[in-house]
C-alpha cells in the first residue's frame, strides 16, 4: 500500500507525513479520497501552514481524526491563500491583514 496513489489538492501536493498517516489508516484514506480536490487542498494547506514542526504534526493527527468523524474541511480556517485561480475574498484579506500586525 506504500506505493498506492493518494489524491492531493488543486494547488498543494500531499506532504510525506500526511501520506504516511494515510498508508497506516485505511479508514482515514477512504474518507480522504471521498473529499473533493478543493477540500483536500484546504486540509493540506492547513497542515503545512504552521511554521513549527510540532504544530504541523499535531495538525496531521487532528486531520486524520476529524475526517474519520466525517468532517470535510478544517474548522476556523480562512482557506487556502495559495490558489491563483480565484482572488482572495475581502473577508480573508481582512483576516490576513490583521495577522500581519
């Protein structure tokens, strides 16, 4: 199963730590493959966004847990700011500008 293709997002590739988590959890992998590419993209962005490696690991654990419970998108997430196929919404721009201050 280590060589099995696991779907990524529309902008983000699947990080290795997340790939490894799915290889060892068939239920989480099935839930992941049931998500839309945009939903997978938001989860990947949410996992890779933190700067601290410890926080990224915590996000991987939480992602696995939450998609197994049926959650389709990360909670309280402004969304992926890396997509170039659509402009950032005014509400997200406001959130991002407050973060920079």
